């Protein structure tokens, strides 16, 4: 429906119903903004984002005994 046709239709309504039309327009605007916010693309994790930011020990098992002592055999 074009704006011209919609305007003609609005002019046929009794004035006491114009507030209802305005409220419905506000509801539609809210619905559109809500849908736009919730349809944003999902963030995909970037592989290698922390590469070279943390030191990695030569032997990754060097502290296994300390960890076992701290947390027990449940690790």
C-alpha cells in the first residue's frame, strides 16, 4: 500500500481512532528495532586470536605434580 492510499484511508477514520493508529505505528517501529537488534550475525570465534600473547613452556607437563598436589587425583 502506498503512502497516498494509506493517507486516504486514514482520512476516512473518525478522529478518536487516530491515537490507536499512532500507537500501532509506535508498536511496529519497536518491533522493527527489536528484530534488527536480534538478527545480527552471530560472532564467530577467531582461531589464533591469542597467538603469541602468552608464554608456552617447552614442557607442558612440567607442573603436573604440583597440580596433582593442589587438586588431588581428580584432575
